[in-house]
C-alpha cells in the first residue's frame, strides 16, 4: 500500500492545500473501497516544494475494477474539504472524537 501511494504521489501531488491531502491508489485484492484518516500534530512535507505542510491525510484505497466508485469517493472527500469551517474545525479539534463528529456532521449535511 505504501509503495502504491508513494508511486501515485510521485505522479502528481495529492495535496489540496490548507494542510490537507487526499492520497489515493488502486490496490489489487481489495473487494471494496477503504478510507483512512491520519492526523499529524505538526505539518508534514507532502507533495514537494511549493505545497503547504499537511496535517490531515485522507487515504482512499480502491479495487482496480471500481474506477467510477473510486472517482466518486475522491469527489465527495474533496467536496467536504472545500468547506472552510470544516477545515478549521479539523485543524483545531482537541481529539479524535471531535474530528469524527465534525466529519459526520458535514457528511450528513451533504447527504453522504
């Protein structure tokens, strides 16, 4: 998984700015899409020079035979991350429970 994500990142950065990135790749053997969230206390270099340090990484792993679903999930994650108030809540969240509550609230508002 790490090798596939690094390979994908070398093609083009998945940083979406403001401290967030959505690295993604297709993994042979998966039967469904998996999403993981990583949060860093300090900003991490991501995507090379010219990109903001990343504090939140939404990792999307998909089966190769589900390209439409892969794109739909990426679109949904990107759409909710466009909300300035959500990004602010995530960056200032005190713990994982606050992060989950903020994401669930916005997902419900978006009908996801």
